[in-house]
C-alpha cells in the first residue's frame, strides 16, 4: 500500500514537471522498468532514490511524500 502511494506521487510530480518516463529514468540513472515498477507501486523506492527523485523534480522530500494532500 505504501509503495502504491509513493508511486502515484512520483508519477504525478514527474508528469507535472514535464518528464517522460524514459527521460526521467535516464536522469535518475535507473532503467525504465525499475521506474515503471516504482510508479505502479510494485517496488518501494530506496531512501537514497527518493532523495534523488526529489532533487531531480526540484521538490522537497516532504512534498513528495504521500499523505501530505490537503482535503
């Protein structure tokens, strides 16, 4: 469940910032299949990768973290 939330947030921010999945995977230095697994919630990103993703998207880790949505 937690991995799914992270994946949805990462995908949403990636699209918002205009990255394709291929381009973003290249930026992070991971394969497209790994990024796809993360975005689908099949794989939990490692803390170091979360930090790298936040930096690449120019957001804080707190903004990227799931559960921060305002209702």
